[in-house]
C-alpha cells in the first residue's frame, strides 16, 4: 500500500488533472484553485485506495484513503457523489477501529458533518437527514436515541411525500423507543402514527398500478401497524387522549387528532369520539368534519342523519378520504334500507380505491339479504345468492389479501349452500350455467347455479 504513495506525481497529474473548468464544477475552494496540484494528488491517491479496497475488501486500504479523502471533501466537496458513498465506508472503518470513546465520537461527528455537506451541495435533505438518523441508530443504539429520534422527526417534517417509505417504519420504531424511555408522553406515538400512516397510504395510492412497489409499501404499512399495535386499542386511545380533551375541549388541532385516529382505528362508538366530533363540527364545519359527524351518527344508528352528513362529505373530501367517505355512506344507506343507493355508494368507494375488496363484500351482503326483492325468479329469490357470489369473486380479484380472501370464501360457502336445487331450477325453467338477470332492485345479470 505504501507503494501507492510513491507513484510518480508527474504521471498522476498527467492522468488525472482536469481543466480549471472541471475544478470549478467540483466547487473547489479558492485556495485549491490557486494551487491545484496537491488536490489532484489527493484525489488520485484516495481513488486508488478505494479501487484497491473494492478489489480486495481489505479495510486497510480505506484507512490509507482517509487523509486524502478528507482533503478532497473539505477542499472540493462536489468532486463526486461517490465522495460521500465512499466517505461513509471510510469513516465507519475509522469508527470501528477508534482507540478511545472520545476518538470514536469524533469520527461519528465527522460522519454527520459529511452528510450535512452532502445535503448542502447536492440537496435531498429528507433522504440524507433520515440516513443520518439511521447511521446514528446503528452506531449508538440506545445511547443515541434522543439524537436519532430528532433526526427521523426532522426528515419526516421536511420530506413528507418525498421521504423513502422504509424510513417511516424506522420513524415509528424510534418514536416508540423514545416514549418508552420516558422522553415523551404516549400521545406522541399516536400523533406520529397518524403522520406515518397518511404518508404511506399516499404512497400506496401513487404506486397502486405497480404491483411490486405496492406490495413493498403494504409491507411497510404492516410494519407501522405492528409497531403501533400496543397503543392501538380503543381503551388505550381514550386513556391517552381523554385527559387532554377534558383540559382543552375546544382545541381544534387536538380535536382533529382525536377524531382522525379514532376513525382510523374504528373506535367511533366511544363517548370521547362523539364529544370531540361534535365540538370539531361546531368549531370548524368542513367536508372532513361532516365525514366525522356522519361516522358518529352511524355509530349511534342515526342513519338518516348519517346519510345527510356523509352526502355532504363525499362532495368535498380529499381524494385520500373519498374511499372511506363513500364506504361509510354505503353503510348509512344500508342501515336506512336504501339498498340501491347503498350499492351506488359502495361502487363509488371501489372506484376511489381499486385495491380494496370490502365494497364488493358489502354489495354481496346486500344481495344476500334481498332475496324477497328477487322473488319473481321462481326459485324463492335465491338468484340473489348468484349475484352475491359474483360480487365476492370480484372482491377477491381486486384484493387478494389473506384476510379478504378468507372472509369472501366463508361467505361464498354460506351463500352457495342456499342455491336452488337442480330440481327447483328445472321446475322454474332455469338451466345450470345459463345467463340470468336477477329481478327486483338487484337487476344484475349473473349465471344460473345449483347445489
């Protein structure tokens, strides 16, 4: 390795010296621009050591590269993005071989400063702020909890939709560790879960057409849900937020948090949800608060009022909320026994999010409960079950998740048991496998099936 240092400087410069214009692109300091020769030697020696490391995986080459790399990153910070990729590897070797705790801390601080320089010169602040957090978490473990939690939070704040989805799981895990260590109240877990879930749901909607990306994001969503699950029961949410509500019942931001998380976790039958929703709608009426009022009325089985609020909500809620708004509107019409209107609402929910199977399951249950409407089929209205099974098969095709498929298959097993017998179908002039339009409000075309 020492032989690298003895290479002819003249040969190095002849091979590597760029034009002055190139050095300007490297954002070199005035001092370097006035005397570029030492910098070019440092660039060549650093790159040669990295090349030798990649060929041999001998970390001693990274040790050798450190002083030259440091010269380059300090003097020409835009020499290459690889300067920062290689720099992370170099500094991790220095951290691992540090002789004292103080020396190790110095190299960790240098690693953090390197990422700050990278952000200043190349941008991507959210990604590399999260990268800093992840590096600190791996290097310092529990000792660095306060530092890396703050960095994950900053990355989410400045990055939002631009932050890589995988970091949102790390953000939630860091939040929980932070709360368990006594640095914050449990409300922080719920608040940050709300943020992470919204961002991940947005990512899922953007990538719904890409099955590979969508599956990856669903995995991240599952990770966030798993991290949050110890805090997710309705009783726990009431305990976490009840005191805050009593202390400040007209705080609009607090009311939004309470109603949002309780809707997400389906805790809408809790008294806290009712009170928070009423206060929020009184203080800030909007499509979003109309949706919350509709959900509250649903929980109280006040279906007429629920239809009124949710009909207003679907006209103005954001795209990410349209699915739930239409789904709840379907439930409200269902409770009012307005089955055709309920079906329309469920179909609108399915159109709002083509990855969800629940709307078609709900339509299937509407059909199965409406045999009396189909009584003119001459088989006791049992043609409704054919339409119901068709809807369940549609549900499985758009949402192949294990939970949905199992729910659909259970219903299919039940409904198929109610198909007319071959004899009953024959007496009604119906032939197995032939097309048939279900009478009554159902009115869809299906296929004759017997048991």
